[in-house]
């Protein structure tokens, strides 16, 4: 299912963002310019935003399921 794939991709990208942020902090502590790393981080965040929009769109397209209580009556 495409929705599951997008959810997995979002989680993978979020983990990468965490690693990228830690890397930027290490570079800043070392006194190294982080401009290119910050640009990459922003592109990653933009991609996550786009994936979240796509995920939400796909969720809206899913058919609504009726929930039934176990042992409940059908009126």
C-alpha cells in the first residue's frame, strides 16, 4: 500500500534529520561552517512536509469503516 510506504519514508527521513542536526551541532562546536549542512537539512524538512501532505491526502481517500462493538446490536 502506498500509504504505508509514505509513512515509512517519513519515519526514515525524521531519523535522518535527527542525525543531521547532531552533525551540525558537532560542526558548530568545532568551529566549522555549517551553511551547506543547514541547506541540506532544510531540503530534508521540506521533503518531510511534502510527504506529510501526501499522506494526509491519501488518508482522506480511504473508505470510512463502520466500527461495530463486539456483541452489539445492528439496529
